[in-house]
C-alpha cells in the first residue's frame, strides 16, 4: 500500500470581481485545495473544453456575457455530477430559485464569511482536511516557487481583501510594518494580481545601497559618468518598465535623491546619471518602510510632498505577535519549503512544540519564524520536532540578537576554557569528543542557515568536502543534540 498522499482536489472560482476571486482563492488554497480562477463564464468553459474538469466550482451570478445561471445550465448539461456553488449579492427569490432549479449544490449570499465558503468546500470534498492539507506535488512546487502570503486571522483577511481591491487600481501604495512582517510579499501580491502581472517586478532595498550609488542604481548611468563607470548601466526604473518597482525602506533615502524621485513619480521621465537622453517609463511604484515617515517629515529628514505622492493608500502589516493563530500555518509552510530544498521528508511539529512557537514574541516577525523553521528542518534529529528542538533554535536566535557587534574570539575562548575547567573538575569524561561534536553541530547549523540548506555551498564555506559534511550531519542526526 502506498504512503503517498493524494493530490489536492481542484476547485474553480468564476467571478468578474477580481477582489472576490483573490480572497476566496487564497482561503481555499490555504485549506489545501488547488484553485484556478476565471473572470467570465466563457473563460471557464474554454478551460473546460481544453482540459479536465474541477471537483467543485464556485460561480457568481451577474457577470458580463453569460451569467452564472447560464454557465450553470451549460455545466450541468455536460457534467451533471459536478457540484456548483452559486454566489450572488442579489438574494432575491428569482436568483435563488433559479440557481437551485438549475441544479446548484448551494447558494452563497455576498458578502459571505470565508470560513463558510471553506467549510462548504470541505463538506463537498471531504477527502481534503484543512489541518492536514495534501502536499503540492514536486512538479507544481517547482513551477511556482515564489513565496506566498499566509494567514487566516482577521488582520490578514482584511489585508487580502485590500490587495484584491487595490491590485486593479493604478494607485501608489505605501506598505508599513515592522521589519520581517512581509512587506515585499504584499508588494509582490499587488503586482501579481494587477494588470501589470505580465511585466517585471523589480525590488530594491534603498537602505542596503550606499548613498553615493543609490542614484545610479535607481536611474542608471552612462559610461564615463563617474570614476569606475566603464559601461552603461540600466537602472531599476528602466528594468521595471511596464511593471512594478518596489522601493523598500524608503525612509532611508537621502533628501537630494528624494527630490529626483518625486520628479520621476510626477512626470514618468528622467535622465540616466551622466546622460542626455530623456528616458520615459511606465512604472507603478510601491514603497515600504518600518519607520514613522510623518515623524521624519517633522524632523526635516523626509519630504512631505514625496510622502503625499507615495502614500495614496496605506497598508499596515500586523506584527506576528498580533496574529499568533497564524503561526501553525506559517510554520507548516516553512517546514515544507525547507524539506523540498533539503530533499528530506517534511518534519512535523508536536502540539507542545507548536505551543512553544506561539508563546515566543517574535521580534523578527515572520522572517525570524522562517529562519527558525529552516534551522529545525535541517538539524532536528527526528521526523517530529519537539519542544527541545524549538528551545534550541530560539535560544540561538536570542543569543545572536543579544550580541551588539559580534563576539570577540577571545571572549568565547575564555568562556570555553572556564566551562571546560568546570566540567573536568566535576569528573566529566570524554570531554574532548563532546566539545568537538558540539562545535561541529554549531558550525553546521550556522552554515546551513546562511546557505538556506544548500549542502554543497555550506561545505565549501566551512572548507569541507560535501561527503564529509553529509557524514557529520548524518552522525549528528543519529545521535541527536546533547
């Protein structure tokens, strides 16, 4: 008997309202289903003619072209066993009765609770459970490797609805939130759901680029524009033409460059550094910051007119400590991603381990949780992650955060010497082998974290052969952590 999990069942969502499609598809995907969406009955019928049918279909009633009831009639004529859920903001007798008369499995009145829609899908398709969703086949995982927003708490549902509404509007969006909350993921979702989705998505962390190079990075430069500029460089605005440019940590941008950015946002044109050719671009700019920009305006560090230009609509991302109910889903997602990259079975959290994660305050937010999950996936000795594994990962994270500028080698050598003296005084035997094993464990942990689990790169960074690293890692897993 095979242990392989069944593939997730496929659901189709048909609605001309992109916001409705986005939030409903997101909720259904998070419940473990594969979901395709269509903006018209004609598009759904075309897909049906070209491929296999879904296991369940949600459709709106009032849409351009054939409405949902006409689609229902055509589906029932071709596939009488296909369950169809009809959705509508119009709950008059004619719409409701027409839906059921046409063979609808259920009628959902808009606006509906997403929990009700997911629960309905689970009743119709009981083979897929929400807490233990079937894993996505490897071919599909590799086809869409981009990270996705995950969450089912009220703040995240509100965020999904906002993304669905804003994606179609050509408005500037300012995303705010603490470091590690997923601001780039939100920007990517806005791009992916927008009419610019076929264009490029270009991201730039303005705080990570030296001030003297940032202008060239944004607008490009001509050969000979400055010392070292040996050839023409195309900047991020040109790279993003026809798509979206995401400017992270916009609050750190130097004032002179803010003036130039404001002009580009207003006019859509600029010169490369050292250039004479006027460059015109069509770019949607999404900015993000963890800082209080109004406060920086008051301090004279940020232009008020630039803030007004960027902050047409503001999305505030909640810190992870304010949506602890999402930690289980996030951790499951990260552990599965780590398993795919490490080519190992997916590790699962015990209930106690999950509770330990929920009780942590996560000052680094989702990014910190992701790093901890990768660390546990790489180094936990068993296929099940327990409280000890969580404590080890979190204690290492806390140790790193408490260090202000990196540990002086003399400090840890002194600490090691003091610890060794205590162990020897207490009569501990085999201390040399224990220390070597612990040092190996710490080095492997650090290297795998830095390289995101890529063993060949980790081995190279440590100056080891890959076989040596694999042997050490395997030995550590067999014996388990001390």
